[in-house]
C-alpha cells in the first residue's frame, strides 16, 4: 500500500491487497482495493484502520482495525 503523510503522525494509505479463497469446487485468487488511515502513537507503535473493497464474482468487503509495532 502507498502511504501519504498528512500531518506529523497521521497518514493516509491506499493500494491493492491480494487474497486467496478456497471453496469446495474451485480455488480463486482475487485482488481487492484498500483505503485506510494510520496514526503513529510513538516512534514504535501505531494504530490503523482500512476498508477493503472486494472486486469480481467473489466480492468480500470489510473494515479492518489493527495496531503495529516497528522494530
């Protein structure tokens, strides 16, 4: 994902995500489009949220919230 810094600790993110789905009859590889934002709590810790927009015939979309540690 591409990351753009808006302020000192706030970033916007956008880009593709690669997904692999297994079904009983067929396995499918899909590309979703993701949009999100992150906030740096400190130099080591951040929190982020993103929305993944599903594409194609297996269109699974969702909101994801996470935390990160940089080392």
